[in-house]
């Protein structure tokens, strides 16, 4: 597990060179955001030990296998930690994959998994988890949320964006790392979420795949413009 600190409160954990998980430091201990593929639990627990802080909360940005794969293992290893999931991710993990009226009726993509663990609490956009504001970020998947740390403007955006293989809004392909785009459910929803996330004016952007960016405003704008162009191109072809 590669470990990198960003500011006072964010620790980035990277496994298999392309999967990020994050610890957010709170006064009572750590919040884990995303659990990686199955088999990531040991490295996550060892990292918490090195940081010298207990894991108090476990959450996810979305229910894809590279984010939720070690959820059950960690839930079992950390029975005291509160399991707090986005409400929609909890549904997906329980096997209810239905789309809602009003959502893009496009096929789901990417590897969703089910889990045994049931959340102690579910999150809706606008809720808080410690210092983090829960922000809706559907598009890559219908259930995706982002977490905004208002203490220092850090945005943990799941796969709403990627930085590995080149910066992109989810749904715009980067051939050096095409998987997030290939796993994206609906580009129009993704662009809409990207704009809403950029409007938070994050000072730091942490994503599921690739390095953490400080002062991402210009990169975000360029990426959103490109995604809008792609979307308009698709609309014209349709
Ligand atoms: Zn994903």
C-alpha cells in the first residue's frame, strides 16, 4: 500500500498502482472513504495503525468492485466502526439495481458487487459525515456521491473525475487508463455533476484513480469543457 499525506486531514492510500482509498482525519479518529478491491483490508488496517488512529467510520463513493470490494472484510475486522453508506449504494450492495424514474434509463456499467454488511446509517446529499459534506455526484454510476471537507476545501470525488492517464470527467475516455470511462453509466449526468462539483471551488481534488490535484480549478474547467463538447457531439449524431 502506497501512502501519501495531503494537508493535515487527507491520507491517500494507493494499491495496485491505480486504486485509491482515503482516510480523512477527524478529532475522534479516521473516516475511511472507499475500500478498494477485495484483499485491500490488511493494508488499510496497517496504514491506520501507522497513523496511530482508530478507524471510526467506513463509507464509499459508489458500489463498484474497486471501491467496495473490501467492505465486508473491513466491516468484520472493525465491528466498532460505524458503517455509513450513501443510501443508493446501500440499495445496490443489497442487490436492488433498479433505476429510478427521472434517471437516465441507460444500462448500468462497471462491476457492481453485493455485500453482506448492512449500513448503520445511510447518507443523502446534503448530509454530513464528520467534517464532510455529502454531495450528489451521479453519472459515473447512479449511486455516486462526493465528500467535501469544508475545513480546507478538499473534494473527494470518487470516479466523477480521473487523473490517471490524463485528467477527465467520467465518461470521457483516456486511452492510457480507459476503465473509468468504460464503466460510466451516463455522460450527460456525469457532466452535470462535474459542474456542480466544480462550483464548490475545491482547493484540492482527490479521485478514485490517479494522483491528488491541488488548486484544480483550471484543470476542472478544461475537462468540463471537453466533456460538454463530447456530449454535444453525441447529441448531434443521435
Ligand atoms: Zn467506479
